[in-house]
C-alpha cells in the first residue's frame, strides 16, 4: 500500500481508510446542511452524534453512513446525525491528508459564547455558528474524532463525574481520559451545559485510533452503537445484533496539566505515539526552544502528543492512571 509523508512527523501512515461520498446527506431535514434528526415522536432525550468536527478525521463519516444504511430509528426521543466541517472534508487531498483538518482555524477550539458571538470571522467558525443551534438543543453528545499517531483509542470524558459515568456505561474504548481541554480554545464537548457540573447535559469525545487505519471505522461504529444503547433511544433488539459483545476492562487517566507550545522550535526527543508511561519525574521529553519540558511526577502518562507543533497549541498532556 502506498504511503504518504507528513510534515513534522517522523513516520508515515498508510491510507487504509479514505473519505466517502456524503452528498446524500446534504439536504438533511433540520434546515442545517448535512444535519438530520430522526424523531421517534415519543418523549426522551435528544442525542447528537457529530462526525467531521475535523475534516480529515473520516471514521465518523463512515460510522454515520453505516448507521443510516442499517436503518437506524429511535424508539424514544430524537437522534441527530451531523457532519461538521464538511468543506474541510471536501478538501481532502491524499498527497497531503492532514491538511484538511480545517480550512482557516480549528473548529474544535471555537465553542465559547465569546467566540461564537464575537466579531472574529473564518470559514470554520462560520460553520460552527451554523451548527450551534443543534448543539445547543442536544441533551447528550458524542463527538467522533481520530488521531495522528498509532495511539490506542481513547475517550475524553471531561472533568466531571457525569462524563465518566457515561463513558463507563459505553464500556469502550478501554482507555478513558478526564481532561479540561486546550488553552487554544474550548471544544464542542465542553460547550455550555456539557462542561457544567450542575447541568444534566453530558458529552463525550471519542478518539477512535489513527486517522486512516481501518480499525478507527470499527471503533467509531461500536462507540456510536453503545452510545445509543446507553442513552436508551434505540430498540435493544436492533442493537443486539450489531453491538460487539466483548467489553474490555476500562482504565481511567486523569490529566493534571497540559503543555502549551511557546516557541516555533518545539520538538519531542522521542517518537511518542501516546499513552507512554514515563517512570521518573524530571525526565526531559521535549525542548521548547531552549526550555526543557519535564515530566512533573513519577509514572507520568503522555496523553496525545501532537505532531502539529504550532505556537499556542497543546503539545501533550500529562496524566496519571487512577486505581
């Protein structure tokens, strides 16, 4: 299989999983392009599954298309299937597949009232503003993502107990990470009630594996099915023949701090993929210009080290496995 190189990456990745045609979803039925709500007509939660928050993370598009082809229909409440940054997705180039993450700015760093209501303009922010009403209506959100590296799949559940409880109800992926997000801007999963402890609204962000590995598609599908099961919106008999019966033991990691890049000369000292455990406090894992980046404690877990080494963006998060 042909391999393609990436800037700021020391490895190459084979493109096993490619974008699919999603034009049949363009019209939707909500007045928002590429957003469809399936309404059971009975009382229940409004659950939202979001794909393509980043245009190059194609596994979510595969999962939503699969759910529709399988005849998904809720038995209670509403299920909304949404394709996020569709213009970035349409810009996918197999010779530079990482470039279609966004058009002008990261659409998963704009989910704050001050940004959405503010004067700033970009194509990605414009799409977030269009999507905002459906995100605000949702009681429960699953935001489907994938990763640059061959890191194991993991769930980002936020900092509150409600997120951890929902992640445990799904049972996959086996790794669950509790973190507060990025200094560069707020994520969709932290928007309004999703990020508020006292609100009943709850959101999860699943990282399904490496962007273009076929396994990420299967993880996106299984996580979506288990999310629908946990929310009680879909007939258990329909789910039973489609949900993988295997339930791995989950492990939980709590992020204690994030490393934000401060100079254009940031670089890691090793080819970290993610979830490595560094045994000793004070181990130098990277250099940010002339400043060493040190692990703050023994048995420090490296959560999602980034190969997009841009000033102001998160380089890596430090965390601890919880017992």
